[in-house]
């Protein structure tokens, strides 16, 4: 295995390690919603104040590391193996990120937190992440910068996503500024601007990977250069800049920002129409021709597309200000956020990982026994089933709370069933996600055993 | 798409991003609300203890506890003492699933300042505009169901104590509150009279109920009024939604942007 391939494998392994931690902390956090379990946790000195930041930190790490793996896989294919300088930068960036991860495990449970939602790490650890990311950008941009504008759209998306992260991650720490400390509304505005565009940053990178794999699988280079591809990139990015304001419609701020967000958010209906068309076409094609063999990437990408249709519809609805006010601060937001991160981003990333593993371990028997094994297929199916239930329960709970809160009505009795349902479906999602990862674990733990001679890129 | 078009697209997107950023950073409305030194310290405590993992401000945060944006006005009285007392209890002794943070008086005062500043800054949750407070609404419903001439002297005293101690700040009359305090009108059935008397006498610190230091006659009056309210539970529940003096709570009245008080 050459250096470039090892880098990709290290990133995949790191990303999957982070998602395992995130799922574990998330499952424990769900226990905090049950009164009896919560009491036991509190007696043990554990509360949601520790578990939630651990869960969200490692969830973010999973998304960014897996997306970075895709970018490195592209670099290997397009530019050959890494140079010595690339390798040095990679080593430093992984050491920095590894230390930040360890730092998170040893600080967050002990109350050494920033107190910020989704950016809970101590600023010193954030700085390590930022520097590591800057090194990653250096490696990528230095390679693609020559003839950049002639490159396919996914290179634009990776580049924009990476550079965006540098800006927006720094922006998320504006709360440290003395001026911002005294202005809570401005703080919230900038916090949500940064959060929204941080999401945009990994979305750009995730979709870049998806598009790249689509081009590789289809062999159609035109996909990456078409006018529609760039148009969707433009609309997507434009939404990323302004969309976040739909989280802050209710804050006292300049009204035109809210109107811009609303109007631009509604442009996503263009994307929705395209996605619906693709899903319908895919369903028709599937009914005409059954795939002979299961392919994990295809299955996951296909599911992600269907979820995209549903969650984008939900996102469009809750971007309409009156509906937004109804569900603001309820579990509908959690359904939207968690659903998107799991069912769209994570499915695409898992599919990308399956594709990358297939490229790293091209031996057909490895594919059949591990990457696209029947166990992987059943794990995906059951994971999806539990995720559907989880999102539905969160949406129903949130909508009910929103309506009764607004109208001042009593909460319905059935809401007491929510915490156990949330826990059950959440644990189900975690379990089958982990089961899928376990199928691929041998490839990460002992890659040499599954490589056939002559399968390295450098040879 | 050809290269010049791509360059134009990218330049346009970058320009839009920086323009949007400039507008946000220079927005005077967001910058208007400024915290006092005490409130700034309170904000520091909010971050230090990671309160946002369970609580929300302006709807942002965790879902385990309630939104605290307007908690200061929820417990408001003419002197502010009721809010300070409630905050002191919760922060020193915990409440239900909230751990006890054992904050000092100065820290509690700083947090109180922070919550008061946030309360003035905006509204955290949308509610249909109502012309009366929850206490007034409860009073009005109960008066319809139990005319004042039908109260005994002890029950009237208990009723007045309920308002003094603001029981419905935590115990809602006809539903479980987000603080998980039992419903007021079914309390006697759910907990039993002996337990209710015990809690009124000693508080229930693990579950967030303070010890109010009530005398025997106050406890007796409160028990009597709770029994009476329980007997009228159906009527009181039916009364919600038909109280005169409130504006119509229609979904058509949902706010477009900022929420009304």
C-alpha cells in the first residue's frame, strides 16, 4: 500500500472512530431523557452537560474527516502519490487533530468547555484543529490551483468547502472578543451565521465526493463540467451564505437579512424539483431492472437521495417564517438537523467510504465478503428503518409541542412516551451503524492481509 | 460552462458572501442590546457551566430543560424577589434532572442580571398574544367554575396563598409542566394527602420544590384548596380555551418574524 493510500485509510479509520464515539455518547445522552436513568447518571457525576458536547464534537469530526478522506482519494487518483512535503503536512495535521480529539475526551467530561453549542472545545483545541485544517488546505489547493478554473465542479466544491471552514470556524470563536461578550444578540447572530456556514462547508465537501464518485462510476466526465452542475453549486453555496438566518428570524436584527434568507431559501425548491425527478427516475429504473449484486455505495447514495427529497421538503416548509416560529426550539429542528447529518451526509460518506475501500481493496472476494457483504446490506436496511422512526418521532413530538405551546393548550398524554421511543430508535440507529462499521473493521485493522500484490496505485 | 463564466460565478459568490458578512457585522439592531458588567459575568457563568446543553436561549440549545430567555418575567413580581428566590433554589439545590451547581450569592446575582437583560432583549418562544397573565387566566377560570361565594374561609385563604407562592409558575393547573412538576388539579390523587402535606412542610429538593417554611395553618389551607380544585378538575380543564379577555389563539396569528410578548 503506497503512502497516498495509507493516508486515505488513516482518515477513514479516524472518521469511523469518531462516529463510534459520537454514537456512544449520543446513546448515553438519550438516557438522560429518562427520569430514572437520568438520576443514576447524575449520581455517577454524568449529565447531558458533558455528553452532548462530546456527541456533537465527534459527530462533526466524523463528517469532516470522512469528507477529507474523499478529497485525498481524489488527489491520489488525479496527481499520483503525495510528495514528501505533503506527507509531512499530513503527519502534522493528523497529530494536531489527534491531540485535539484526545483533548476533547479529557476536557469535556470535566467541565472544561467553551459552553458554545456545537463548538464546545476549549479554544486551544480549536486552534489545533484550525491549524491542521490549514495544512490540509495547503496540500489540496497547491495541487489543484494550476488550471483550477478548468477543473470539474467537484474541485470547486472541495476547495470552497475547505476554505470556507477556515473562515467560519474562526468566526465561530467571535464570542471570545470583548465587544461580543457584551452584546448577546449580535453574538447569537454571528454564532448562527458561523454554524450555518460550517454546515455548508462540510456539505460542499460531502457532495463534492459524491459527484466525484458519480463521475468515476459512470465514466461521464461531462457531469462535472455541465452548466447545470455549476448552477446547482451556485444555488447551493448562495443558500449556505444566507440560509442560516432562518434559524434567527425571531431575533431583533435587520429585517432585510431575514427577507433575503427567506427568498433565497425558497430557491431550494429548484433543487427539490430536480431531486424529486431523479428519485422518480431511479425508482422507475429500479422497477425495470433489478441489480444483480448488492453494492453498498449505490444503495447508500440512493437512500440519501430519497432522504434528501424528504428532508429538503421539511427544510423548505420550516423556512417559511410562520411555520418556523411554530417549530422553533422544538424537536422538529432536531429531526431536520439529525436527519440531515445522518441520512444525507453520513449515508453519502459511508457510500463514499465503501467506494474508496473498494478501490483500495479491489480483490472481488474482499468486496463480496466485507465491503458489500450481506451483513452490510441488512445493516443499512435496519439502520434506515430505525432512522425513519427516529425522525418521525422527533417531528411528531416537535410539532405537537410547537402547537400546544403556541395555543397554550395542555400537552397530550402520549408525549410521556417520547423519551423511551427516542432512546429505543436512537439506540437502534447507533447499533446498526456500528454493525455496518464492524463489517469493514478487518480492512482497517489489518489492511495488508486483504491486499493483493500489484494493487497499489504507485505500481 | 466555460472558464470565464466559472470565474464570474465564483467572483460573484465571493462578493455576495463578503457583502452578507459585512451587513451582519455592521447590523446596528443586533448591537444595541448591551450587557452590564454583572450580566456579562453572568454570561460567563452560563458558558462555564455549559447550561446550553440542556436549556435554550431564544430557542437555541438543548431540549432537556426549558427555554430560559424570558424566565425573569415568568417569575416576575414587583420587587424581583420571587425570581431571585426561584433561581437561588434551582442553582443551589438542583431541580428534577438539573444537578445542583452550588453557586455563591454573587454568582447567582450575576446570572439573574444576565437573565433580566435577555428578557428585555427579546422573546424566546412564540405564544399567541394574550391580554392576561397565566395567573389571571387561572383565576378567571376558577372563578367561573367555583364562584367565590362557594369557597370556605380556609379554601379562600389557601387560594390566596397559591397566588402568593406562585404555585402555577411550576405546577400548571391542568397539564404537566416542562419542569415536570405534577399537575395542580390532580395532585391529591396522584400523590395522596399525606405526601402532599409532607412536601408542603419540607419541600422536595431533589425534584425542585423549595421548602417555603410554611406554618401548619398554611399547609392546611393549601391542602383544602387543592382538594377543592381536584373536585372541579373537569370544569377547570374545560375552561381553558374559552376564557374571555384573551385574543384568539389561532395558527393564522403565527408571527412572521419576531415574537410578541
